[in-house]
C-alpha cells in the first residue's frame, strides 16, 4: 500500500537529507543530485546539523517528492547499479569530505548494491561435497556466532552452535541495565545482508537489538542448530585424528565429549562485568 500524501510529507520532513540525496541518485542514476549547495557540512556531536540552509533543504525535499511518488507508483524504475566512480562521488558527498579511493571496493562489497557479496560462499560441487564431511562447532550465539552459522549453512557445511544462555543475542541478551543501547549507528552495526529500515532511533536500545538478532535467527532457521544452556569446558586437538575433542556441560549438568573438524570461537568480550570490590576498587577478570 502506497503512503498517503501526508505520510510522504512526514517522511520527507524526518529524512536525513544527505541520505535522501543518495537515494535519489540510486533511483534515477543521475549524479546531478549531488549539488554543492546540498553537500553536508557536519558539526561534531550535532547529528541534526548538516550545515545546509533551510531554504535549500526545502528545495531538496520538494525536488525529491515527485521522484519518490513516481517510484512508489511504479512509474519510475530504479536505475542500474551505480558504478565505482559514481559510488565514489556519492561517498564523498555524504561524508562531506574526500574519501580515500581504497574504501570504494570495501563499501561496494558491504552494500551489495548488485545483490552479490564476496562473503557469500560460492563453492564448486567438489568443494561442497568435501565440506559435507566436516562438522564445525561454533561457540556462542551472539552476533558473530549467528553470522558464522548463516555462512556455514550457505556453504553446505554441517555445524552446531553451543550457547551458554537460554536465548540468542549474546551481549544483547545478557546486558539489560537501564539505558543499555548500541554505541554505533544501527545501520553500521547490523548485518549488511539483513538491513533494517525500521530502527526507532539512531542508537537503539537493548530490547530492539535483541529483537533484531532473534529475528535473524528465525529467518535463517538457526535455532535447530543451536544447543542452548550448554557450555564448553575444554577442547583438545587430536593430531592423529585431525579433529577437536570438545568437552561440553549439558543443561542437566551431564558432561559429554564430542568431536569437530573445526571450532569457531564467537564468545564475545562484553558480557563479563567489571564490578567494584569491597574496598571500592575495580575488579578485573
């Protein structure tokens, strides 16, 4: 369902205008949107101040409105994926400064504008058959552990994730103190292949981040691969067998040793609090 005129106007009023300009370039393929008078000049620690006069901001919104309406109605078809030179111009524009050329390939790969990513496994049939004989153990079902599970699944590698908690999310499951939130922009913190355009804040709170990672686990069918409330007590490499022997403590307290071809440690580093001792000194683990 297309938004009403009032909803479109409200969205334009709330839009981050430098990002709006890049959206117009992406939709139309026209670098003419990268006007010098619309190029941001940022003020440190003032995210709402883009350094563009109000009159020019109003002009930009008015110019973008019919383009968005045409796109939503199906009259305007998206332009071809921007090439490296145009991506470089777009990067320079939104950053408000010249970006080193070496970042272009990195950003293009992260954005996956064409739908392809170098990080998606693209293995031959022989490689997939060989991978099928492996067993990978991933320790932790936080952000990194879930990502490992997704890529292993795409590559056809059998795997299991062990998680000491009763839920996915890692640090976002464990840290629930008042005001807990991400300290990086949501869009930079989330997976490049799982963008979320519904973040309620630029730096969202812990429950929102936890819901995001729960949703990812559901969409990629990872829960059936996760053994919750299970901890790794020790690992030993068996040189002769070329495999790991991993001692697990199960939810019922029982201990079991299992084998794995490879182990991915995704335990994180932000889930062990530093608490003051009785004398008021900080206690480090």
